[in-house]
C-alpha cells in the first residue's frame, strides 16, 4: 500500500469516527443551541485543539502505553463520562431563561473553548481511535513519524472543523428561531443537557461492561 492510499484510508476512518454522534458532537450542539453560533464555534475550536493533542499523543506512543497498561483505560473512561454528565446537569440548570443575550449564567466563549478542549481530551472514543488506528498508519516506511503525525493532525483538525463547525453554524441559526419562543428554548436547552447525560451514562456502561 502506498502512502497516499494509507492516508486516504486513515481519512475514511477518521471521518467515520468524527461523524458518528458522540460526546464532542453533542457538546458543540448544546453550546450552539443555548449560546448561539459563536459559542458553538468556540466549543468546536477547543475540540479541534484537543484533536491535535490526541495526534501528538498517538505519535509519541500513548496508544502503546494504553495497550500495555489497560488498567488506565477504565478510570479514564469513567472520568470522561462523569465530566460530560456534569456539563449536562449544568446546562439543564442554566438554560432555564434564555434570551437574545444567551442563557442566564451561561458559559463565555472562552470557557466553552476550554471545556471543549477538556471534553475532547477525556473522550473515550478518541482514545479508542488512537489505540485501534494510529499504530496501523504511523509507519517508518512512509518517512519521519513526526511528519506523518503532522499530516494526520491537520486532517483531524480540518475534519473536525468541517463537521462540528457546520453543526455549530446550523444549530446557531436554529437557535435564533427559538429565541422568540422562550418555552421552546427552555425545552431545547434541557433536551441538549439530557442528551449529554444519557450519552455519558451509556458510554460508561458500555465501556465498563466490556472491560
């Protein structure tokens, strides 16, 4: 297999894992619905930075570490699920009143960026991707590992920008329609928070059952 074919296959797998709804996607959706497009894009930016960090981790062998020390995965998974459940609870409580200026007590764009970064860094799906995929595509035969990792990192960030950024813009526009209907906006914010909690519980349950 040539390097081009190798990279194309990596992109197909990458697109699939990012496009599947999960913690990162729901976090962006929740921020865009309750805080508008800018908040959603800020959350996307944090997740993109997290994706770059994951690429660096894959390049320096974190995937191998997790493979040889699997006991580390279960605490990581539980911590990630608990953090997302916490965000979901906060979102449900803070979205009680929403107007044109955003929900009362809402996160700033900077805080959404930071939480997006943390969300991505502790997302079990990302670590599973590193463990299962990175060792297959970072090969000395294709040149310097750091260069391959850089290309893979750029692909990761660009794909996240396209999928999550597009979702943030679309959801942000939908929010403008909801602002004129306070009751619908309240329900949308609470539903987004409930989705985050549900996904975090399901993720923890599936991971612990398989461990």
